[in-house]
């Protein structure tokens, strides 16, 4: 549900969906129309169809535990499931299973780009591949630490190192940030510096 959708919007739908489909078995046994009806209003309906396909695949194809059908913990195994890309696989593996797995969403890509590699363009595929490699290289050694690490990167990008303004003055990692150190921070953030560069 969080793919390309803000948390505040998802909250209106999440609890109702989980109440209707509390586990993978109940979701897998539902008709496609029932799943889409419960998803109605959230948009991006391919996500609902993929989630339904994923549930059916896991329930029918994957080995089950004593708790019933479960998602695999390995990022590679997650990637083969319908609708699961690199980011979702990393998120599930690190947050649900505390596995050592990188994840790069728009916010994380921006933080890594500004901190490590200002010359890269996160919107360019080959540069995004480099940012994924950086994300993987800086992972902590243990899964429990990776959970905190990934969450911190996401929060840093969402709340401090934002797309419109990089609030360098209150950034906890500004002293080592390559972009912040390219020029003096005037407290207004990166947007001001970028505007000045364009004027020049």
C-alpha cells in the first residue's frame, strides 16, 4: 500500500484491509473482485492485483510453517513474487525479518546522492545502480542494526534532507556530507544555494 502512496493516505485503508484479510490464506482464497473492492479508493489497482497473486503464490507454492503460509525472508526469494521489486524486497527482509538487506526509495536515493556522490543523478538508471551499491556497502553487520539503519535513512530523507529543501542546519550528518560541504550552509538549506548557482 505504501508504494507511491503517503502513510497518511494509507492509514485510511490499511486497518479495513487487514480486518477483511488478516492473513495470506484469507487473501489467497478471496476472489479478485473482493480484493479490489476492499482496495477501492486507494488507487494504483495493479498493487492489489499483484498482492492477491502474491498471496496465492505463497499459499500454493511455498512451504508453510506452523503459523501457516509466510513470506520468504531472503531478498532474492522475495524478488520473484508478483509486485515485489528491489525496494519492497529490501524493506520486507530488513523490517520484518531483520535481514541484512539494502533498500533505496526516492528519499534514500536523495540522501545517498547528496551525502556520498553529488555528481550522480538519482533519476538516471546507471547512477541509481551506483546508489544501490553504496546502500549495500554501508549496511551494518547485523540484521537488528540494519533495521534501525534503513529506518534512519528513510526518515532523514523524508524529514530533513527533503526534495525541496535540504535542512543542512539541523542535519545530524552534515559535517561529512559532500553536498553540504560544497558551500556554506546559510540556514535556508540547499534550495538557496542551488538558486544562487543558477544565477551565476
